[in-house]
């Protein structure tokens, strides 16, 4: 478990973290919009529309919870974003080596 002192970041690290979250958020939401456009263009039945509604509701809940800047979970959050392909580990350069190491280890799990 990360101790409180390990999660305190420099101003530079905090900027990198916030930028990385924004980058991942932009990528994921852009991909979602493209996916919804494709699906919406092929709607033929009411059930297709309800499916799209349910998908959007689920994604909204998922995305809203995923991009919260929280020191206590940030290592896990970045590992998840790298695993899901929304971030590259290189985009986190500037973090302390120990932090990058922990994120990389979690990505490999």
C-alpha cells in the first residue's frame, strides 16, 4: 500500500498527472463519440435505440468515475489507463522513478 508521503508530488508532477488525465479523457471520449456515431447511423429498430441509451448511461458513469484526480488511487488509475490503452507510460515521464515503477508493475499484472 502506498503511504501518504509517497503520494505527495511536486508541482511539476502534479501538472504531468493532470495533463495525462486530460489526455486520456480526451482520447476515450473521442473514441466513444466515434463509436456512437457509427452505431447511431445504423439504427433500424427501437431496441437499437434503447441499447444505445443504455450504453451511453453506462459509459457516462464509468468515465465520470475514472477521471477523478485522487491522490489515494492515482497510481492504480494511471495503471488502468495504460492497460486500457488511453495512455502510454512514456506520457508519465517526469514522475519519480518509484512512482513509474509502481505504475509499470501494476500494468503488467
